[in-house]
């Protein structure tokens, strides 16, 4: 299974070219979230435009993938016959038995479903949904930008025309008839943007004003979306810190725990939405309280974030790390070779950042000013370490030597910091 999946992976980029990111090299769920954020910003800027974010959920999605339909799709995408034959051999012998009163029935051949947890299942399910995405892309309002990103059993579409509510049911009906898929109207929803008419929907799909998409709460106002998401994330992070406060590790261990576990909840959201200053301050206070607890003598935050070789604890600076993550996302989004939806949005909006009354929120304008202060080699670098390099550059301007070093500059501080090793510091 894994061998087949690895051989197919290089072809994912060519096959899934219109919005899908699941399993595609150099693409991730962050591209989908960026597209959703950009759609909200677009309709907040153009109030008179009609649009909506549509989330289509399929009932028992993996269990309803019809094997014959999947074979035809693979043949249409010119997947080699040897690979198709290998996949057919895997699924043609699949069967089930039902136990009744201690006795098993005859074998029941399984003609639909892909095994969840199998290395191939992600690719096979994404492949089965690709015809639906292409039909939507070619038939829904071709004059406007339409995106249909995929994640697990949901398809998210950026609908830009009221007439699409007539076309979409026919597209879904055609896809359901061919693939044996079944629309789950209870979990599907439509979120209006701009001047979309109230109550306009189709197939009895619920209209909502606020919804959770890919782990992020989405609404029709960007500032409200930032406030809601960071309020929840900050509260969850504080709860995590206070739940662990009864433990008695030493200070180095507390910093490790904060860096690796407690703050990890922030980085997912920080790549999409800017961190407001007030929530950054709340998080820094919560981290400081967890590290120092009731100790009388404390180190400043400016010393905690220093490398260990300079007298610090190498604590991650929350505000600076969030700035590095979202600016990296914006830099990659406005490149020519980036995800087309991100590239189109930033290409259209970068000139607006320089006018006095820019329609973009102040938080986005501030981030762009920060990006302009970066050196050119930092912006053009295309390494996996780009976030780390940006974070180091931001921290370079805010790192200061500890006060005791400034008071006694002639001491051998490098050797002193080297001797303060975590193994020599007892647990409190």
C-alpha cells in the first residue's frame, strides 16, 4: 500500500490542480484557510458583491466510494494500468461476514468504500472527489474566482453568483448518481458574504452566520473573526497552563513544556490571523505565571527568550513567533509560483496598501510594513527554515543582554552560562 502511495505522490500536483491540497506536495490545509480568509476580506471590501462560503458534507464519505466509479476515474486521469490493476487486486477480494447467533453468514463482497487508515485511502478518496471539483470549477460563474478546496469528507466552495444555487444541485445530483455519494444536509451549511440575499440556499442546506471551517471559526467580518478565534485559543492555552501548574519541574523543564506543548495550539491559527496585542499580552502573562509560579526572584522576559549560551532559557516569544508565521504565509502567498488563489488576492491588494485610505484592515497593513522592513534575501529565501530565519530577524532587534551582564561586563559570562546546565539544576 505504502509503495503504491509513494509512487503516486509525485503525480498528485498535476492531477489535483484546482484547489485540492490533501496529500499534494508543498501544499497543506493552510492554503485552504488562507483562501477562506481572503474571501472574507474580499467581500468585506466589496459590500455590494454577492457571495457565500459553501460547506458540502458527504454522509459516510469513505464508505460510499464505489469501486467501479473509482476505476473509471483513474483511467480518465491516465494513471498507469499496472497501478490500477494493483489497486483493483487489493479491493476485489474484500468481503464481510455477519455473525448471527454465533454463526457467520456467507461472504458478502464489498463493492464500495476505501479503508480508512490505509496509506492509499487519502489519495483514492481525493481522486473520487476530483470530478465534482472540476465540474464546479467549470460550471459555476466562470467570470469570477471560484475555489473548491478539499479536506477529508467536506468540500468548501466560494460561491460568487446567486444563479449558482440553481446549477449546484444539478452538479451534486450528477456526482451522487455516478459515485454513489450521499449529501449530508444536516452537516452542510452556507455562510453568506457581502450582499448575499437572506435565506437564499438550496437542497435544504442551512444558512448560518458563523461556522467552524477546518478548525477556524469563520464569519462575514474579518475583525470579528480575529476576535472570536483568538479569544477561544487564548482561553484554551491558559487552561492548559493552569492545569499543569501543580507539577514541580525545574525552570528549564517548565520552559520546555511551554515551548513544546502549551504554545503549540497557537501556531496553527497564527499562520492565518494576526495576533492582537491584548491577547499576546495575556498569553505572555499566563506563561510567566506558569514558569515562576510563586517565586520571589524572577527573570525578565527579555532574558528568558535569550539563547542558553547568553544567559537565557530559550523561551519562544509569542508575539514575535506569531508575526513570523503570518508574514511567512503572506510572503509565500504573493509569489508567482504560490497557490493561485493567494497569489491573485495579494496581487490585487498590494497596491492598495500604499494609499491613505486602504480598504484592508490595519492589522494587515501593519504586517505588510513589517515585511517591507525585511532584507531582500530573507523574502526571497525558499527554504523550509524561512519561518525560523524571519523569527531570528525579528528577535535580533529586541534581544538585550541581561542586566547583571551590563553591571559586571568583565566577568566570564560565557563560562558561567555554560556551567548552568539543566542536569545541575534540581527539581523544586
